[in-house]
C-alpha cells in the first residue's frame, strides 16, 4: 500500500504516481505521507481522472461505475495548499482512452 511505502524513514527525490490515484478516493493521507517522505527539493508528480467542477460532489471526488475515482482540480489544489506543496504545474488533458474515447484527467507536478 502506498502509505506504508511512504511512511518509512527514507526521503525521496521524486514520488511519481501515474494511474494510481484513480484507485484511491480520499487523497488527504497520501498527500501528508508524500510531503513527509519528500526531500527538500523533491518532486511529487501524479495523474488522476478529472471530475468536473460543476458536479455537486462535496468530497471533491467520486467513484465511477468503472470502479475508478475521479477528483476535482480544486480538491487537488486544496490538498496541495493544505500540505505545503508548491504547484509547479497542473494540467487538465486526456490521460488515457476508454472504449476509444479520451478520458479527461489531471497531470500534476508539485514540489
């Protein structure tokens, strides 16, 4: 599990989670663990599926019928702020295809 790996006493220069957070709803504890495990000048980069801001989901994420979570960009940005990350880049773009159609996602790089 992601948190048990990050909760060791090792400090990492980069933490990269591509196509991982789509299987995790609440990312609060993951962000906390990543911040505590990241070297001073380290980079935290990841992707997740994008939940449109207009959807009335208070938690900031939702589980789709596909059994994959999607997260609002505002949710990701608020967690970055809460855990003391600096947003280096954040982009909404297609991250994969499903049944031949683009799936909108978020690519983020924090330090």
